[in-house]
C-alpha cells in the first residue's frame, strides 16, 4: 500500500517564527516513517519559500526519513499535491498560520489539514472576539478593555484613564492576535501602562487590557472533533512575574507540574469547561485551553485557547497527553486521522441547491 504523504509547514510570517521551527523539529522527528512519506517546507518571515538545504540548515537537526524538497514556491508546491494521499500539518504559530489564513488556503486547495478550520482558527487567535464569544455563552472570562491603534494615537490620555478606571491594577496588556506571550506586559501601576501599550501595538493594531488576578496557571489539552477528549490538567509555575516569552523558552527556572495538584471537583470542572470552550469556538483537531484558578477563592477563569499549541520538547500540549496515556507518535497519528475524517465529512456536503 502506498504511504500517505504528510507535508509539515513551518516558520511563517510571525514573531513566533523561531518557536515554529522548534515545534517542527519535534513533529518531523516523531512522525512514523513506516506509515508516512514526510516532507518539510518552510515559510520565511517575509513570506518567502525556505526549502531543500536551506530548510535543513534552518532546522539544525538530524531528521532521517524527512524529504527536504527544493521547491521554488511553497504555494505552487501545495497546489501540486494530491488531496487523495496528502495530509498537511501546519506547524505555524501566530499570525498568518494560526489565524485562519493558511487554513483558508488549504481549504481552497482541497487539502486535508491538521487543526481547526478558518472560523475556529480566526476566533481562537483573536483574544477580543474569543473572549466576547465565550462571555456570551456564559463561560467565565476576566473583565477587559479593547483598544485600537487609532484610538491610542488620537486620544492616548483618555485611553489610559479608561483602562485605569474600568480594569484597575494589576492588569495585563496583550496584542489581540499573538501567542507565546509576545508583546504581553504586566502593569502594577499607571506609570507602567503607556510603555505596555506601546509594546503591544508593535505586534497588532488592536490590544487588550485585562484584569490581573492572583492565580495559578492551569492548562489542558483537547483532542478530537465535535465530542473531544480532554487531558489531565497541568500547572505552569513561571520563573518570572508571569509566564512571559522568556519564562517559557529561555528561563530554566519555570516549572511544569503534570498532573496539576487540584481537588477532584476542580479538575473535573476544568475538563468540562475546556471541552465546552473547544465546542463553542468550533475548534477541531487540537487545542490547548488555558485557565487561571484564583488562589484564595478557587474561582476559575478561561484565559485563552491555542489552536496550534507548541510541539516543542518542553510544550504542554504533548506532555499533557503523554501523562494521559497518549504518547507523541500516537498523538500525531490521531491528529492526522482526525484531519482526514474532517476533510471527508466536508467533501460530502452538497454544493447543489
């Protein structure tokens, strides 16, 4: 039987480009070479194609059994693929990879792909719309204020006062469309707020000011379709004021506790809420749902949903599934199976009146 072809796309036009490369190395190294013909294609920060030896050098890893095809243009290459034997695994974090853009292209090309579709990806990536939808469905999200760059440019003083009065301190300032805590700042006083807004506006033209709480950071992995499975919870103990980019990838003092030490009732509430978040946002395939659990009251808040979570060796998504009985190679198999099932289901929808 001819092997199915898996095309891993990595890199991307995002500040999370380097994290994508790390995730891709793990995915490429863990896919079952006996079952799949594995190819890798990269996208540069300006959207250019990175392929062949250039991509091999960029990944800086020994990956036997992986084809680094010397393609001239990654979009033209995708157009040449056979949907009947090809599955695409976009390992692209952040804008232009996790926000529905690449998913729309793959839908137009009729290619099965891992992860959420256009709608789920776009909503999951946008913190403003995501929290609004979750709030409308009765799910607990913290008070927040959204601000666009034009408002900030024309009336910055009013914006500072609005955030101070409506949210109070401490608070977090975040780009609406970004991950890996890039552009995120914690503010404990008004004197820190202007600099935090300027930092966030470097990465997006809409930002979110969100109430800060004294809480534990708990994450759960979700896998499946309309009725997904949910992993055990894990806890992040950051080595910084919060789980910043540096705390995630550079500071060795951050710790992951898997499984998180929680009362059984709290753990079950988190699992049910993570499943509900996945369903409400119309996610598919995979997501990591992040929560804040207040230390004193135990109150639970949904922080965010990541539709293409990290797959690096230190990433929570695969670690949580390993602790829940699904090892890395089997997890990848399951994600690819779900992608093919979803593609087949959608192909069966009528296009006639």
